[in-house]
């Protein structure tokens, strides 16, 4: 466990050293502020018909839908391509393989480093939108429920990370890997929209995982089936990705 923790810290340092992830965090802040400003303008333009408190009362959940389906997946694509195909491309993966750490621990330390990065973006989004809500509504109603929703949505993001990491094992080019990830993700997402029955079969249809547990509760049997589908995807992606990583020659 100590070796895995050390490897995880090393991967996190690699991510933190890349300034682009700080830039994307700033962009996240700007998006939230602009969204709040637009909603405030709409509220003022309605001459009181749309109250400010009503507009901002559900802001944490409104912003979550956009970030968990579009913005954070792009962050995941970039981070995963940097830590996998990017290191193979620039040769730094050789130094990683020379360390006295098993490839299993190396592979999953990268996976969990990306998961922590995703969690950090989600946490920052939650804090920012909640502060904006409290300032405008003077209320912390649904605070616990909103936090639970953000926490639950980390689960499908973890599956997405495993999927992207697996795809990265098929190429040594980070730009090609990123392109492939984006194209496949968009394809799965669009198919899920155009053919609703397929949405329940693709893991991309579960990115808003909190919808299964909050609001209108689904039958227990249906929840178990969907959990089984998501777990199966995770096991398949994780096993294939690690298998290819274990046998990768550089």
C-alpha cells in the first residue's frame, strides 16, 4: 500500500505540474460566473416574474449536468492521454517501468490520480455553485442532497477513466488517442439520444448516476441491473486496459 501511495503521489505531481489543468479550473470558474450573470440578467429583465432566488435555487444541479457530461470528460481525456500515450510518445514511460513498482500499481495509480483530478473539479464546482446559491437565496436547502449527487457522479466518471485508459493502450500518439476518445464518446452519446433504448446499454448513459437514487426512485430491481451493467463495464475496461499495459513494450 505504501508503494502504491507513493506512485499515486508521483502521478498527481505530474498532473499538477501541467499548467493547463489550472487554466481549465479558471475556465470552470468563469463558466459558472457567466452562467450566474446570465441568469441574474434574465431575472432582472423579467421585472420580478422570475425571482432571483428561484433562478439560483437549483444552480448546483443545473451546472452539474453540463460539467459531468461535457466539461470534465474532456479533462479526463487530456489527463489520461498525458499519463499514458503521452509518456509512451516522449519516452518518459521507460523511467516509470524501471522503478521498483509493479505495472499493476503503476497502471491504477494513474487511474486514481485522474479520478482525484476529476473529483477536485467536481468539488470546486460544488463549492462555487453552492456559495453563489447561498449569496443569492440565503438558503442551504438541499445541501446534503446536492453533495450526494456530486459524489455519486464520480462513479460513472471512474468507468469513463477506465475506458479512456484502455483506448490509450492502442496507440502511442496522445493527439490520436485524444481524437479517438472524443469521437467514440460523441458517437456513444449521440446514439444514446437518437435511440433512447440504447442509452441504457451504454455506460455514457449513466453519467448522471445520481438520477437513479435522487428524486423519483426507480424500482430496486432496475437499480441493481443498472449497477450490474456499470460494474461489468468497469471490470471489462479495467482488465483489458491493464492487460495491454502489462504487455506494452517501449
